C-alpha cells in the first residue's frame, strides 16, 4: 500500500514537472547581422542600428510573435524632449501562425474592421495596437522574395501630453498639460508561405516616417525564404 502511494505521488509529480521541463528553443537566431528562423525557413538582414529581440518557445506552445526590431538611433520630437512628453520608437514586428482557414485577404479585411473595435479575438491583430485607435488608409500589392504580399497603411491616433509651466500660453488649466494630437504610420504586410500566415508590421511617428521608411523597406525587403530541395537517394 505504501509503495502504491509513493508511485502515485511520483506519477503526479512527473505530470506537473514534465511540461515545465519541456525543451525551449529560440524562435529565431541572430548572428552577424542576419536573423534566421530555422522553423519557418526565412532570413532577414538587420542593420547595426537596430536592436533585435527573439523569444523562447516549445513544440507544445509555439510563439506567434517570432521577433521584433527596435531602432537605436531614433529621432524624438523636440517638444517631447523639452517638456517630458511621450514618443514612439520605430519598430518592426514579425508574426506567423498556421494558415488554418484564414487567407491573407481574410486577415486584412478583419484587420480593417477591427480598427473600429475595442479589441479583437485574433491572436495577431490583438497585438498590432491598432484596435480602436487605428485608421485604415490604403493598400497595394507588392512582392517579397517573389511572394505576392498585401501591404496596407494605417494611422494610429494618440495624444502626446507635455508638461508645461502655468505661465505657458498653451497651458490647460483643467489638466495642467499641453495636449498634441499625434499619429503613427503603420505598414502592415500580409502573405502566406508553406502553410503559414505571415504578418509583418513596421511603424514610427508620422513626423519621422519619410526618413525611416527607407530603413523599413531595406529590412523587410531582405526577407528570404530558403526552401531547400529534397535530397536525392544514392
């Protein structure tokens, strides 16, 4: 009876511990300026002035957000600097998940509809920070690594709050703040490859978009899928 209890405890402990001990692997590797997603088979070239962030995942719980890049030498609005205001750092995010029954066209339509909602049940759209505050602008068809891609442009509207002294002509008595209406420009790329839906998002403040857009183009345009040919039997 005692042995049976010990065995039961061991089995229960194993059931608890085994998932915790599941092997964790990186979503992507970054080395010598190249990001590599071995699972999904693509690479991207990342300039030195961008910081790269990857994640850990398990086979049982894959990560939808594969990696993101943050610009290091970003510009900040001068008033935001002087008066301790908020600002947006340029960023690029890469998402991927199995296609299931969703096409890139379906996803884009859902995204356009979701900008008017408080939230979204879609596990990628909910992370794009466009629900409620977003505004659809335009779209076009482009090619990335010979793959047809839907590219759409969105605005994300927000308010920058600046701290000002009471003798400042812009001072608001009801809040003690200068409030500026600001928007970010978001580029969203959607496509499918090898049974996966891919979504790439790039964004920055509208004030600095013209200077930053060329870097977005350079990084996202470097996307390269390495589809290895099958090995012929000898």
